[in-house]
C-alpha cells in the first residue's frame, strides 16, 4: 500500500470514529439491582468483593467491597488506577509509606503500582466501599497486572523487600 493509500485509509478510520455508534441496541441491562450482585471472598483477601457484572461497561470495572469489623483488605499493588468511595464506615488506608484516615462519603485514590491496604477502624460496623478501576481497559490492552503481599503492613512489606537480593522489589 502506498503512502497516499495509507493516509487515505487512516482518514477513513478517523471519520468512522467521529460518527456516533448505535450503542443503544447493544445495551440490554442498564440496571443491576443490589440483590443480583454475586459476592465472593477472593483468595488471600479477607474482605468480601461484589463485582458489578451484567451491565455494559467496557473500559472500567466496578466492585462493591465489604471489610468486616476490625478487618482489613490484603496488601496489594496493580497497574490500574482505582478510586474507592466509602459508602459506610470509617477506617484508614496505607498508601505506600503514608496512612490516610477516611469515613463515609470520602474517596480514596490509589495510583498505579502503589502498595496499599485498607483497614476498618470499627470493631462493630463493617466498611462498605464502591471501587472504580480502569482495569478492564488495561486488561484489554494486555497491560494489567495485580499482585498481593497478603496481610503484611507497609513496614513489614518494606522489610521483606529489603531482604530480597539486589534488583528485586523496587
């Protein structure tokens, strides 16, 4: 294909992208009722997760998360960005070396590849969060990655990483 043919093909592609897509016919389920959320406990994570499935979201994922009274999530990091909206409860999060307090109505922003763990500060009430992640988009591009360090806090994780041979974990 000549340069002028490649340019013409490129321009046709751009023009197609500028045309609205007939998405309305593709969307059948625009509401997911709370009783239809399927809860599960991920391996190595004591919190409950409820992925929001069955609605047409293509570039991001939604999860409900519940952390039991006095409980925590696991320590993890991932390539995707995440925002946690606190539906109810209060606690704190370790984001790298820093600790941040939060409560109902607050948002927690987790940047890519930052080790983080969430803690429920109440001994009697669960924490409920809505997680919003761009993990679907990165997964589609073959770029998503997620790893758990289990139940270490950040100081314990840092100590463990420092014990690794040179060139690992930094």
